[in-house]
């Protein structure tokens, strides 16, 4: 509790072949997101350095479902909610929060180190944004929240179907 969530990597709002596209439209179409191996390598080195320095307490890749799903998975695993900042980009909210762009990672960092983590990522030409604070028993975004208890119940309900079980 009290740490900050920071996303490292470019958010372009890619929704082709995404869970969001499938749930919103019933379609699973379009090209997959592009992969930039040079940025992946830089992000990996940076995150490992931050872990070694004791700045990062948790890390999660952004994959199926985008940023919100990665944050929800982190919250469920850690038993702590989060209060998320508003979308810091010009992308539509659904593209920012649910886009499945490659090469992005959500890290939990000490509050006093969040700005430095963003600066270090930017120095490597990696996009980075502070997404909000960790704490409580719900995930809150723009005045709306969902409890971890209800997330855990719904996660258990859809995960077996999603995993083919």
C-alpha cells in the first residue's frame, strides 16, 4: 500500500485481435500489434535494474485485456486495490485502458521513486506514465470502482472458459 503503479512502454491503443474487440463486437480480427524488439530489450534491462535497486516491488506484463486487466491481476494477487489516474493520453479511454500493445509492463514502485522511474524510462526513449496509487480493497477509475472481492468472483467465473476449460 502507498506505492505507485507505472506503465513502461508505448501505449498506442491497439485493439485488433484483442479481448476488448472480441467482447465489444464479437469479432476477433485485424493484425496483431507490432513488436519492437529493441524497446523490449531496453524495457527488460530497465525493469531488472529497478528490481535490483529495490525500487520495484512487483511487475506484470501487459497482455490480454490491456492495462486494466494487468492491474486487476496484480491487485488480486497482492490483495490490494488501486486508485487509477485518468487516461494521460489523447487516446480514447477504451483504447488506452484495454489496448493490447506489445512491450508494456506495469510496475509497482515506491512512491518517492515513481517520478525517477518515469525519467529513467524516458532517458532510454521508452514511454512511461504514472498510473496511480496502490491501496484499498477496490480498483477505482474516474469515480467508479469495483471491489477486489467481486473481481475475484468474476475472474474465477470466466477464467475456466477463457482457458478452454
